C-alpha cells in the first residue's frame, strides 16, 4: 500500500476510513442528480478531451487564451503535451487590466500582438474569454469586431473558458463545439454527403455506422477527414448531419438548421430496440432503407452470442463502468446484466436524460447496483487501497476512472464510447472486455496522460514516493 | 490602459509557470491539512495533472469549491462554508486553508470572515491564502508557508520578548561556534521553501537533510517535503533558516522579524555547498542573514566588460534561489562568469547586480538572445539565439511532465551544469 500523508493519517482513524462509504444503491438514487453538490475531488484520470483538444481538432486553427496565470497553466501544458505549442498562444491577465479597464484593451491588443508574432497568419483563430470577461462586463462584440477589422483575412471564433457558468448552462466544451461548427456556412448541397460529427473519437471507416451509409452510396465525412480549414468549411455541403455525442448535439443541430441539412442524433445505443430505432431514424433522414429486418435479426443473434461468450468468460469477475468511457454507462450496465454479466458499480456524478429508461430498469431489477460518484470528497480515499468493489470479485474496469477507483489494471482504455456504435459496437465492447480480462495494463502510468487520440509528450512518473 | 504594458503579457509560444493557487496546494500537500480552492472548475485538474507529481502516489485533502455564477452574483458564501465544514467533520484535517481564484478576488469575498466562521464551526484552525490566480507559484507557495508559520508558531511568537527572540530558546547573545553552540549541541536549522515544483526528485529532501547533517547541522524541520506538522511546530527553536527556494523567503523574513532567527539563502549544490554551509554557520553566529550566492555573482565583472569574442557570455535562467546557487557553482567550478536571469516573481533581495527580470515572452527572448551559452529549462531553448550552447535543466514548475524523466537531483548537479 502506498504511503499516506502523515498528518492526515494521524487524524483520520482507520475506523473512520472504514465507515466512510461513498456511493449509493441505485434503488435509493434520485434522477438525474443522485449526489449532492459539495466540494470536488479530482481523480488522476485525464484521458478525456478538454477545450484545447476540441479547438485543435479544427485544422489549421490557432488558439489564444486570454486569462490569468493559474488558469492558463492547464491549457498551456495541455497544448505542450500534445506537441501543439505552435498552435497555441496566451495573453496573461494582471490585476491592472481589471482595475483600469474591463479587459477589452488587453484582449484586443494582446491577441493582436500574438498574431503579429506568429510566423504565419492562421486562417482561423479561436480566442478564449474567461470568467473575468463575464464579470467585468467586457463588450465581446466590440472585441471581436475590432479584431476582425484589424485582421480581416482571419476568421475569429469566440471560445469560452468560463467555468463559472458551466453548472448553470452549456459547458465550455458545448459552447466551443457550437462556435466551431458555427463558422461552417451553407454551400452547394451534395445529396450523397453525410457528416458524422461531434464525437471526439473518430469512427473507423469500416465501422457499422459508416458501412451502413457507404454501402447505400453515401459519402461519409468526419472532421478528421479534413486536412485543412477549407475542407472543414466544406462540411457545409452535407445533406445530412449525424451527431453521436450528447455534448455536441446542439452544435450539430444548429449547423444543420443553418445549412438546411437533415439532422439526427444517434446516441451510443446499447440496446437492440434502441439500435433498431436509430437505424430507422437514420434511414428516415437519409431517405433510404439502410438495413433490412433479416440483417438486423442476424446482427442481434451475433451480439447475443458474443454476450453469452463474455458472460461465461467473466463468470467470476465483475465489471465497473465509468461515465468517461461511455456516455451511456447505465445502458451498458443494463445490457451486461441482462446477459448474465455481473456489474457491481457504475461511476457517475449525474445521469443523462437519455439514460432514464436504463436507470428505471436497473432500479427495479438490480436495486443493489451501486452508483459511485467520482468527485465527492470521500473519493480521495479510493484508488489507494480502499476497495470500492466489495464482492471480492476481480474487477474489469470500463474506463479510466473506474480503473483508478477500483485499482484495476484490467481495464478498457476508452473515452466517449471509443467509437463503438450499433451491433458491431456491442460485439466490439464484448471483445474489449475479454481482452481486458486477459491483459493487465499499467493504468497508473496510462491514465494521467491527457486526451486519448492525441500524441502525448508527457513522461509520467507515477511515484517518487517510497512505498511502505 | 497606460502605455503598452500588454507587451509583457503576451506569450505566443512559450509556456507560463505554475500558478499561485497550485503553489498553495504544493506547499501544504504533506501536512495533513485540507486545502480548498475557491474556484468554479479547472484549478484542481490543472494542479494535479501538471503541477503535482504526488497525486497518484500520496493522498492529500485538496478540493475545489465548485463556485457557481449564481453563488458569486448573490454573494452566497454559505455554501462554501457548509461544504468545508461538512468535509472537515468527515476528515478532521489538522488545518484548513482556502485559496482564492479570480472571481472571488474580483467581487471581494471576505475570506477572513469565512475562515473565522469555519474555525468556529469546526474547531479547526483555518486561514486564507491571498491568491487570485494572477501570479506564479512562488507567490502562492510563499504566502501559504507564511500563513502556516503564523498559525503554527503564533504561541511561540507570543512568548517572544521585546528583543524579538524566544525566551528559553536559542537567541540573542548566544555565541555559536563553528558547528556547535556553547551548550555543545549542533546548530539547528529549518529548511524553508522546499516543494516538488522546484524539487521534484523526492530524494532531494533526504539528500538535503543528509548534506546538512554531514556539515554539522541539526535539521529541525523541512518546509515542506517529508516532514509533518509536529516537526514544523518546532521551527521557532532553530538557530537559523536555510531558504532553498524563493517560496521560503516570506516565512524566513517573518521568522527573522518575529523570532530573530536569521536566514541564509541558497542550495548546497556542487562547489557552492561548502561556501553556503559556512555562510549558514556565520549567519547563526552573527545573527545576520545572508545570500551567499549573490556575493559570488556580484564579484564578477559587469556584463558589458565581459563582451568580447574570447569570452562567451553565459547565463542561467529560472527560479532565482535554485538557479542563483547553480550559477555560483558554475562560477566556482569553471571560473567563468554566469549571469542570473530570474523568471519567477518572488525575487526581492535575491538578484545580483547583474540579474535580469524579463517579463513576458518578448522580453525573455530579447534577454536570452544575448547569450552564447544558456542553462535553462528545455522549453526555453527556442528563445535562445541560433548556435547557442544550451544546457537543459528541466524545471517542473515550467515544463511540468514533459521532461520529468530527465530531471535529476538539483543537489547532485554540481559542476555538471
């Protein structure tokens, strides 16, 4: 066991630790917020994307953050670890900027100075404003109007790192996705073009969703297919926009309205009924019957076989699922439990609306399933010897936070569904869980790295602290 | 806005140092307290991802308040108080520290009142560290150490006589010999200003203690790697403080004013070790504080006089105490001049006459470009002139995890710099 901090150890008795239980039975949980808001802990699992990654996904973009040192530090180092320092700049705010101005001058002059010092003018610049801009009443329209006047050849995009508003409205990443897709304008429509947008994890070209479309003569594009900014803007020619990630839903919906394209949100479905409904919705918006009944039945049959095989393989294991791995953790829990796989806990801090059906089902059929928060203060004790899983079974963790809290190297290292979708997604999920059972990963070295899918120049050192 | 001050605030490619809020957390990490960052989001993730190497291996009660816009606008401090009290009642921390972020600073949140209320409700000593996220870690960690010292040592301060020294403890009038005082005991010292932001190699804390003991000192406490509050509480009984980074300066000055304990500034590295240790003994003996690396660096000819084709101009850039000590070691080892360029904020009294304090990327580039040989964090290499002889010395508070596997012991660097 790793060393515990001396003073803390002295003041918190083992008895107190033993009786400090985080998490609740789903039978006792309320929807959609099962846990009270309080102080927040942050586990050392950082594979998910933040606004730096999302902004950088727009090709040839340059990001400029206008904020104070401590707030800058996280985004500066995110860019540095991605190997993207050349696409990232910052303007550091000081007290005097607030005392003599409302941040308009420093923002305009600072951003201008940065741009003039870049080796080449980027075609698109994301300027990120922060909480202080909100509270000092900065005239954002004036800032962007002036920047546009100074640099007419650059497209400026307003981003926010306004964390203070994220619990009472769209999060910074939702707003950034809206702003990024907001620069795509209608162009001549191509009826055979479909965009697959919103997911930070690219879908493989041979995945079920793309295959369903391409086998029906649709050309599918993702943001990752765009080599430059012009190609990004050309995404406006699609006849249909498909969104698969909840945080991008509004952004893709707005884009579709602006470009008069069809829109469909296909959540990462994890039940056969939902998948059928989603294929029908996709068929409707595309105007073609994309899959036959026989094909769907056959797919369901192979999925059931894969799930049965998984259940046999994991008969003495349990699965722990976290919300960073998949936007439908309760849906996955339901799917696995329905097919005989033991799921003991699900890590989440809030429940999405699209999970309500799974939540209700689990509440009724698996009342003892534990919902465990990831940010409640008591979680500081887990991941370092205190067990979340109490059944005594070995744990396969689906997601980085589950791996951390369950202290399990048998884990599936994915975020945001990992590109899993549809019937193939279920089969691939089974394969990943089986692989995780066979292979133990060095999760303590893996999960502190940021942004799965991006290069990482980070050299993590797990511990320079001697073990007891 | 006056002039073009924004020119020192733009960073088009270079990173910024660890911020003040992270500095607070780093300073107090191992002491059994609870640190709450009054911030909406992000500070904790930034801190534990980029500014803290202990997060995976060692638990600490460091939390974020999750301030919301509504709470800020309505001045609802009650939620913060309630949440802190609730967590404190669960964990029973040794103390509670609250660090501040930009919005609470802007709206003038009354942290002194909040701390009083928290203390009254929990019975646990609470203090506010005046950060606002607009400064670097040296400010935050420095303030955190200072407030902790005032909290821990206040009883001793109350016992101090008019002379500013402690009754019953080593103080004025006690002549201290080279290695021992008249009572035959070793000179006692505190190590001030040690955090992984400047000393990410854990062994440095042990090596520091070993070196000082080899030199005949008794180490009372280390602020704050490896020592708990019990050790720190004995600090007022020291004869002298050794300040090993600028984060320890405020506490050293306060202890000098309050207890009459002098301080010596520097890191026992390479050839500089012996000079530093002699200076520590001298400080203890004469009760006068000193910064011995400055004496070495100030003895050098001016940079202008050194500018000739036969003498490459060399500098070392970073945090002034660690880099000043390294510069002194370079001068002593190579016999060649080396300028000190301070890139962090806490530097009063820590810079030689030839020291430079560039602000912002523009000035950093202008200053570094003047040198033919530079020792600095690898992220600063691109700011140096073409053909510059560059010696990489990764600094965790700047390059974070990027070069962690290349960071060696600062104490063992010696002439290898």
